[in-house]
């Protein structure tokens, strides 16, 4: 009698699911993955491709993409040994979680937050300690500090601004959490360019248990290139980097990032546009009866409607793809959509008004 295949596998697999994007990734108006609506201009793509063409494709890239890492460190004004690049920040999340978690370790996750945190923690058989947000979706900083202390957690992950709620912790609260806890604190700043709050980067080297995570997939409009970074004190970073997949960043990603950093005005302009549209969307949505809109510190908005599944279907039927985030705790009947181009935003507003 052969053993059941499931008995051969990591038992944690029974508690996690394959990552899915409901509604897929194709739409006339695609607002479901918090991407930038602005692709790189063609002239910049050509420059990048010219350089990529001259690279040896038969040779491995560097173990780590040092050229892009140096460029990003210089851009941030941070010592070069404080940064490490990965294939999207998702890869860095796996790397850091592997370095920090395992059976017997405790991770604190505010709830609701980015679903990958819990998934990786469960996979590594760590104990997940959840701290609920306030009912209005704001962080409960006092509860985070108190729970970290009373449950003696080893690791805290804070997505701030937070996906999927769009809310941030105040800068002073993040400082208090990191300095009052002896846990390693990972601050995921995926949406920081859209935030009213200050980044934690200035405290790298000051708070030895602080790790900042950055992605180039949102404000930098490079979701297709897969680029993320961790920034931390070099002693800690050296340890966190041990499980990292070698050679995981392609030569193309490395070249692209250097060129985007050299032309950063493209990012600044796009962020200014998105923030203007975010504020316009917020005030327009606020005036639609039967719909609640939450203030956002990101490039996306959360609305609550009577029947999120029905609104999701109606929007899809008109070619508008949003994310139904109703399954997250405290987010019943909520939908999430990122800010798009002006006419795309007009289309969703129009449709929501009619609905
Ligand atoms: C909070 C947060 N962290 C990390 C990521 C992953 O980004 P990437 O792997 O594209 O860098 C996302 C993507 O949506 C996110 O929302």
C-alpha cells in the first residue's frame, strides 16, 4: 500500500493555498494589483534594451546584482553594505522569513495585512500572533506593542502603508514599536512613496532590529521586472541574506533599475499625478450614496458597498477589474482598486454612481 501523497509533503501545505488573483490579470481597465498606470516611455526601454543586448546572456549574472544595489544605496544615501536586492520583494519576504522563523518562533502580524506574510509563516510552521486593526481599519499601535511584549514574539511584520487597508501607522508609532520591542521588526514600505508618513530608512544603523522592505513594483512602475530590496544594519542583513536564492535577479532587472533611478523625475511626476487622482477619487466617491470610502495613504482606495460580489461582477462586466477584499477580517463587502489614468478613474466613478 503506497502512502498518501499528502503524508510525504510538508504538513503546513494543508493550511495554505496557491496564490490566486481573482478575475485574472487581463482587463480593459485593470485596477486590481496596485500597479502604476504608467509604463516606461519607449525611448527609455530602447536605451535599456541596447545595454541589455551587449550583456553576455550565456553567463550567470553576479550572485547579487551589485551594480543595481550600489546604485540604489547611493540613490537612498545609505551605505552600500546596508542594502540587498531580490527578485521582487516577495522573494525577500521568503528570504527574511526563512532566516527568522521556524517551529517554536512567534511572528506578530496586524490583521488584515498582506496575505503572503501569514502564508510564509505557516509554511515555516511558526506561530502566528494576530493583532486586529481598529474597526475603522486603522492600526492599533498600543495593542501591537503590548502583544509583542506579553507574547514575547520573535518577529513583527508591519506593512505601512498597509495593503489591503490603505492605512499607515504614524512614524512615531513605528519608532516606538521597533525601539520598545526586542523582536526583529520588518517594515514593509511597498507604498511609502504615496504616504504622508516619513520612511523608516533614516533609522537604519540606529535601531539594530529594524529591517525596511522596498519594492520597485508600485511607484517605480516596474512590477514586470521583479525588483525588491531589504535595507538593514549590515550585521543583521548578513544573517538575513543567508537563505537567499543565488543569481535570482536577471541582468535585465539590474540594468533597468539603474536607468530608472537616473530618470527618477518619471517616478516623481507619476506619483504626483496618482496622488492628485487619489484625492479626486476620494472626494467623488465620498459623494456617492450607499457607498463608504476609506481615506487612503497609498495608490489604491477601499470602498464598502452593500454587496461586494455583485459590484465586483458588475464592474467586471464593464471591463473594469478590481479586487474583492471582502474575505479579509473587518473588510466585509469591501473592494480595492488602484488609482488609474484619469479617464479610467472617470469610468469606474461613473459605473459606481450608476450601481
Ligand atoms: C505590502 C506588499 N508587500 C510586498 C508586495 C510584493 O511586491 P513585489 O514582489 O512585486 O515586489 C506587495 C504587492 O502587492 C505588497 O502589497
